[in-house]
C-alpha cells in the first residue's frame, strides 16, 4: 500500500519524463520546492545540484502519493460511519480509523525522507493538505452535519440510553454547531470525539516535528507556508492549520457533550421547575426534590465521562457540563422566580451546596468556586434588604455576568412584594446608571 521510491523509479525507468500537473490543493511543483531548499542551503557551506528530470519525477511521485492518500482517507471515513466505537482496556472510547490514518501518513513520510529534503518538502505539502481535509471532515462528522443515520451506526445499544434534544435560540455559529451536535450525534460518540481529536492533535504535532527534523530547519518549513496558500498564512508550519482544527474539534466535542446533558428532556424538565411556586404555595423546588433529582441525573452523565474519556481530558468535559448547568439555573431564576418568599434564599444557598457536592470530585476547587460565585451573586441580589445593598449586589452581578444586562435587577425587583413599586422604579434607575457606567469602562 506504500508507494515506495524504488517501485516508482523502476516503473518509470526508460520512460520519457514529462511535466505532469496536479489539480487541486495538492499541486506541488519541483521549482517551488527547490527554491525553498536552495535558499536554505545558500546560508550554509554545501551547494546541492539536482539531476535533470528529477523535478518532473518528484512532481509525478507526489501527485500519485496525493491520490493514494486521498483514497485511504475516503475509505477510512466510510469505515468510521459503519464501525462501532472501540473501547480500550481502561474503558475509554475511541475511533480506531483515526490512528490508521496517521500510520499511513507516517509511512509515506518515511518514504519521502529516504529521498532527501527535496522530496520531503514536496511530501510536506501533500501531507498538510491531507491532514487539513481529515481534520475538517472530523469536525463535520462530530458537529452533526447531515448525520441523521450516523448516530445509530456508531453507537452500540448499551451506549444509547441517553436521548437528547436541543434548546432555545442560539447566539452564534459555534453554539449552533454545539447544539446541533448535542441533538444529532450520540452522547458517547461526542465523548469519544474528545479523545480522538486530542489524540489527532498530538499525532499531528509529531508529524510536524518529524518534518522539521527532516528538513533540518524550521526556516524551510516557514518558506513552505507561503506556497500552501491562505489557510497557512501566519502559521509557523504547513501542518499548523490542521493542528489548530484538531484543537477546535476537542473543544467542540467537550461543549457538545455538555450541551447533550443539559438538553436531556428530563434535565430540561427539572430546570423548568426550578424557582417555581404554585399559586397555593406548593413547590417541589422549595422542598428540594427538583435539585436532588437534577443532581442525580447529572451525576449519571458525569459517570459516563469518567468511564469513557481519558483522565487528562475528563475535567474539560466536566467543567463544560458544570458551566452549562450554572447557566441554565441562572436563566431559570430570571424567568421563573416570580416571588421571593420565606425559604427562597435559603433554598438557593442549598442548591449551591448541592452543586458543590455533585462536582467536587470532578473539578478543581478554583473552577468550582468561580461558577458557584455567580449563583451566590444572584442569591445576594435576591436577599438584599434595602436599596443600597440591592444596588451594591447588582454591581457584583454586572461585574461577573455583564451579559445579563439589566434583567437581574428587573426580575428580582419585581419579585419583591415588600418593596413599593415607586421605590422599585427608583432602584431600577440607579441600576441602569450603574450598568451604563460599567459598560463605558469596559469599552
């Protein structure tokens, strides 16, 4: 399967060498590679000359290599959509075809290295293009673009016990992709995607290091960047665009897995009951049942994370889950807390303690404290017993969550039956002035 130099030269021995052109992004012309290397060599003591016709052979060789790699990549993508996830000995989940792709690339790189710097330079362009395409296709698969049938193919029955839906309106393309993936891609495929994308990032870094070593200078790699095109402009190597995409893919999968947790219909139902009190005064939330059930459900998901994601990457997913849970709780408070009554503030504090107990074994304390402080800031606003303390508490909310704007002041003032409407209007005006001043400082 490896296109060796020896087999290529023997196949072309005695043939008339002509200049072949290569269509698409893998086009690699000999004179460009020669320029990149000769510029490097002029700085040293050794000058190299190349046999007549070698350039044409390099162009033909790299063209065939590019086609071979493209065929491999297409075949491996088909395997990914039909084969189930693979569990390692430690229980973590992986997509086996990713490693196979890098093994084949490294085989081609070894062949190119046996032909010297000129062939390595040409192969670097082919490899970088293949890596970028592979990384982009990985993102498409893990973002749920047109994968309505992929979920069933990838996930075994034991991996499919969580059913998800997306929620409300989204604000940007990245969030839309995250919520689309949470809906269309199986939860455990997303967890495996965290492992896969991170491993691909590491393997791509190894290829980049091998190329720099083979070219004997990072300067040569930088010169090749100029010949790749816009995707690599400003990058340190031709492989760097793919490396960056793999980082994005890791972050995307962690965020999408977290969104799958908070988009679970049972979890969404629980968020819908938080801070809510019936007209008769009954409230499952005030009694603690809602938060207790929500914590138990989240713990079930976190158990999956710890089982299926590597130890190094699990905290990334866990933190994403925690951040989304806190966000949804604050949104529920803004929407559903109609009246602040005896027991409301105490229940809010107990919720914070329940979340701490839920996540304390999965997150560093400093990350946990940061999220819980946001809930505490909202609680302090609800507990404020006079105008001055309310405005001060709102100032803390603005500092920690400026994206909420004036809504916390409006909502929690409206929930205060003990504050006259006229006083509420005065306090709200002070809060608007504070928010305006804060926004002016941050511009």
